[in-house]
C-alpha cells in the first residue's frame, strides 16, 4: 500500500497543475474540470505529506533528488523566459504572415491609406451578441498598422439607442466615422472597408470624363463584356466622379475635368474635337488613351505629335498548351514593367492585354517630352503586321518586317510645357495603352488589370500616394466553432490529452524505477 502513497505526491502535483492551468484560461473556479482536479490534487498532496512526510526530508538529501531539483529549476527558468518573451511581444507587438498568398496581411493600398490618417477613425461593429471573430480579426489588422483606428464591437440588442443613432438596419454592419463624415457598410471585406476609408478621408472628388459620341463602350453597361461599368466602379471606389463627355457639342473640354479618357472610339474624331483635346493637353491636361485594334488613325496622328509611335500591328504570343504544342495567342500577358516610373516602380504582378498593338516612344520627338515604356510582352511575342492573316486566317509567323518581342504595349508621356514651346508653367501627362479591352468588363478583374488601370489614373491626376496593389476580395477560409465546440476542442487538445500522456509517462517511469 505504501508504494501507492508514494506516487500520490506526483499525482497530486499533476492534478493540481492542470487544475490551475484550466482556471487561468477559463477564469471559472466552478468549472467541473477545475474543481475535480484541484480537489483531487490537494487531497493527493495531503495524503503524501501525511504518509510520506518523514521520508521526504531524507530523499531531499539524495544525489538523484538534487539532480531532479536542478532539472525542475531549469524547466521553470525556461518557462520564465517564455513568459518574458510573451510579455515583450505584448509591449512591442510584431506580426509575420507566413502564408504564400499573404491572406492574413492587408494590401499595400490599405496600409498606405492608414498611413495618411490625420485623426482618429472610429469603427463601430454591430454584431449578434457583439461578436464576429472574422470581422474582428480583420479590423485588428487595421489597428496593428495604425493606432488611429479605434474599434468598438457592439451588441445592438443591448444598445438599441446606438443602432438607432447610426441608422443600423441589419446585423454585421460597420459604422465608420472620420471627423464629421461617416458611412455604413454591410460588406465586411477588406476591399469594402478600405474603399469606405478612402471615400471618408478624401476631401474632394476628382472628375474623370469618358469621351462619347464615336461608338465608345458605355460606362453604365454591365451586361456587355465590352462595357466599362466595372472600370467605372473601380474608380468610384477610389472616390472619383465619373462622367461622360459628348465633345462634339462643346467648344472645349470642361475646366473641372481632372482627366479625359478616350476608350475605343469606333469612328474618327471630328477636327474640332481633336483641336479641343490638343488645347486641353497643351493647357496642362491629363489624358488616358485606350486604343482600338485596329484603326484609330486620327488618334495615331495626334499621339505622334506627343512623342508616341502607335504600330499598325497586333501583338501575338506563342501559348503553350499541354499535349498540343504552341498556338497563336492574341491575349499576351505582361510581367515586365518600367522600374523607374511611379506607376510601375513597385508593380511586379501579371496583367493581360487582349488584342493589343505596339505602342512605343517615337524615334524622333520634341525636347521636353519624356516618353517611358510602362509594360512589355514576353520575349516569345512579336508585333505582327499581317493583320489579315491574324483576323481572317488565324495564322501568324515572325517575319523580317515584324517587331521581335519584348514589345512595348503601354507608354507614359510627361511634357514640360515651356520646353515644348508653350508659355505656361507645369506639365501635361498622357498614358497610352495599345488596347481598349484591357479595362473592359471582361478583363479588368483578371490578374492585376484593375490595379494597373487605377494606378494609371492616380498618377495622371496627381495622386501618386495612392498607387498600390488593392485588396483582393477573397480571403482565407475559416472554420467557425460555437462556444461549446470551442470549449471541447480546448479541453481535449490543451488539457486532457497532454494530461493523459503525462500520467502514462509517469506510470511507466515509476514501474521501471
């Protein structure tokens, strides 16, 4: 019987230790697990001291006991170091996202927007019982990057007056307030939260005009793949105001225009329209041209005067298909960008340019014109001049008259007005893309076309600080557990299984001893 009393000391230590750990994590002294372990542990320790108290003092003088105490001391020291490291981590918090897709990290746009906050931004989350782990984790990522973010989860049943004050109509709604401005959003993705912050923090809206009257796709057309409704939405998320401009009925481009977009005109521009665009550019205007393929002779001649050479060709690339070999591709992918231009300086993502023609700096241009190639296709591509063979026969081959890849398909022009002979301070900016399909409904959300397109607009209107990679709408999948299921997982994985393994190990050790 005495040997069972001897092991009661170890059993008491194990039971008491796990009971204390459970209490520290649950904070509930009445929890059955805590009560049973503390009760049995204390009882076992008292039994050991009562029956083996006399031999305890003698065992402490043994050499094996001293070694055991040394081991226990070093174990406690190790635990103390871990506690200290956790304390330091709490005071000086740092996060690392080791996932390949960085699904737990905010996008560069979100971090840039947070870095520009001038005052505190309050986010009130109205959730059932005031809890929503997924949204809370997302907002914590915002608070990690900026101490100006203040997050308040609220239970609308306990605080109906706040729900009424902020006009909350449904659960899982975020009320975001910045200064005197505020808004409510029911989409709790990073993209929606960041877009809401952008709209609240921008003082004024920039006006972006899309030229119409020549068969251009509509900015309100969501059904047609050639429409620009998705592009309009992407710009409105950045707080731009989108308007259509029928220039044929006007003498000049409105002075409130921050940017004029010419996207895929199917008919030639009138002479007085071209002159109005010329005057707008010479007055320090901003112009984005998305060329039709083929065609656009009027635009081609206009752009040549600004140092841009537009090719009468179509860029093709060899697409490798499994078990089928190379085939003709007229939707080349670009991943080579200018490392010096603000639009593409840190841009390393893939973009797709459907039905694109070559666009490059002209061989001879005026002083004061700085023309930079923004994007190029792969070395396996070329600019095919035999358009009839491509469009009618579906065939193309690299000939001596064709331009070998990499082929420039997008350029940016910065014109110093005084150096080009215009008595006016400042500069004009023009960006030319060799395709109009790049930003239509079908392609703008493929790869990183949307980011490239919006970055171009940001640079043209003088908002380079907003050039970035925007948040993806898809985040990591998560498992949502109820409170009861979470407790079961906690007890099984953190307490019961380690306890059973420890008891088995002690039993084996005791038997061998």
